[in-house]
C-alpha cells in the first residue's frame, strides 16, 4: 500500500501539498553583512511544506557557492540576489511572490 500524505490524504505520488504551499508563500530575498564584512544572500519565507533542503541544494549547485539552512532561512555565501530570484522562478515560484530588498 502506498504512503499517504498526512495533510491532504492523497498518496505521496500525487500529493499536492507542496504545490499549494509554493503558491501561497511570500518570499523575501536580501543580502546582509556577516563577519568581516562578507555578504550573505538570505532567502526567507519558505514554508515547512516546501522541501527547503532540495531548494538549497539546487541553489548551491547552480550558484557554485556554499550555503546553509538556519531557522527555516536559506543562507548563501556571496551576493546572489538576482540569480536566486531567477532560480526560484525556474523552480515554480511566481515572480509576484518574490520580494527583493
């Protein structure tokens, strides 16, 4: 018997919870200075229903930088605001959901 999603009750193969969560989010992308003046790009506002680890892995690969997931926020080494927005759009988020500061 296939696994069943605890939120929607559908089998995991056709679960729509992640898609619905992606449509309802308001994502903020901004840079901040950390130790020694190094810039870090922060992506906040991803809900718990979205696989943040998978998004982080995709961004780190495409941007060729280091990064981590802290308190539900994605932190990427360097200033990548414009490219992060483009990656999020390719991953299925809408342009009007993403706010760049």
